[in-house]
């Protein structure tokens, strides 16, 4: 497997939109899409006021589609997209890959299609108005991964890519675990903001306000970040990172470049 670390949406304060492009023997797979071509072309319709709040610095060159094409592929070569969640800064590129199968966690899809009032600003239905090929996965059963609940049955993707429920940022938010030649990567989406949130109990408490504002969601986020921090300390071959941390994006790119292995 070859892993490319992409920034598909630079934004306020130097934050990034860290997506993965996975080259396997038989498939080309994205983990999240960041912002898409239509988000750049008609931002007012696609993103609304959020484009001002986030001070986006997106252009056509930062889209996942453009980066896929610079690697010599076509958009149609992307067979599957695995989503951490459906916030507008993670799902904007779905329209760039209309033929791909979109693996989404059931609670997240249900939240996005019928959002509560407080959830409506985060979802932009125009980003999936083209009718994606949803492939829905659900929690349940006895599957685990490194002690965390997991969903391993993603049709056609094998055992090296799985989803790890990390609810709290949204109703159906998940992480995506990828088994690489140097160990597991866990793309934790928006379970936390940057790596320091895992290193400090005080910061983990502060991060309980990051996402769904309900007390139940805040408590869930606290438990998730604590579990991720424990897991990251316990397993040196596991790398945990979030969507918007520029330091970890740079670190992973440099590590891959220095190792000479198929991860970049």
C-alpha cells in the first residue's frame, strides 16, 4: 500500500484539511475529500457564510481531484471514499468522484440527511445532491481494533482499512485506521484538533467543547480523546493524527520521505 498525505483545504490559523490517498494493489481510495472543485467555483452556494468564518485559502490546485490527477490518475480511478464524517470541510469533494463508492457510518448519514436544528449549519446537502453511491456501515457485533470498537466489514476493502467509532464531534463521527508497511495509521478526523490535545489532560477537557455542544457529546469526546491518548502511548507502531493539525501533516510527510518506503 502507498499512502499520500494531502492537504485539501488550507484555512484559518494555518489549519489544514488532512486527507489520505491510498494506493492499494487493486484500488485507489480516499479517506475524506476536503473541499471540492464546486466549493471553489461557487463557494457562496456550496459553503455559505462558513467560507468567511474559516478564511479559506482553497483553490483548484488544493482539491483532492487536482492532487489525484497530478499523480497521474483520473478522478474515475478513485474507486472508494471512506468518510470520517459529513461536515462540509470533509465531504465537499464527493461531487468530484461521482463513480466512487462512499463508505459512511450509518449514524452519520442519518444525521446529515435529517439533522437536528443545531446540526444544520455543519452539513451542506448540496455537496451530496448528485446522489452518491452510499455504502453504509454500522457499529455492532464484537469487532475490536487495539481495544477499541471497530467496523471491519467495509465491502471490497479488506482488513487493512476499517472504521473506529469516535462519536461526539458529530452523531456518527468515526476514525479510519489504515494498516501500512510501517504500522497502523489512525486518521481520527475531528476527534481532537492537534496532537497536543492528547498529551495534556487540561487540553483534553478543553476539547470537550469541540463539536456537538450537548453535555452527552462533550462527555463522549472526553472519553474518546483519553482513550486515543492511552492508545498512542501504549503502541509505538501506531500513529494517531487529526484532520486539521498542520504539524502532524508535515511530520508524516517528512517521515515518509525520509524512510524511503511507500508512504508519502
